[in-house]
């Protein structure tokens, strides 16, 4: 059994944009296609069609054929869509 003194303190997440040494924003994460389709409300084929047209963020290659999208880029895309409907 590990004593409470030997445990590492829990990390605290601070709101806002904080960059680490690797240049990755705190709170940034990868989103796989099922999550992107659920969040955006579009089918996979619609997403890939918009990528081809330059109207959707490109995925980041992970390994082999695996790709994911940056959560910040998906949020920005959604905000731009909302802003475009305002007069």
C-alpha cells in the first residue's frame, strides 16, 4: 500500500490557453471521426467533402491510416459557422 505522502499531487487544470514545452495548448485534445460527426452533426462523407473543398479543418495524421482532428480547430470552425449566419 502506498502512503498518502508518496502519492504525486493531482494536476490542476487552469482555464484559458496555457502552452507547455511541446507547444501543445492545455486542454487541447484529438477528436476521432465518430466524435467529430456527433459534435458537428454532419456525416463522415460530408466532412470529407468539406475538407476537399477547403471548408473544414484537415485531420492530423496519428499513425498508419489513423487520423484525428484538433478540438480547438473544430470549435473555431463551429464558431465561424455561427458567426456567418449573423447579419
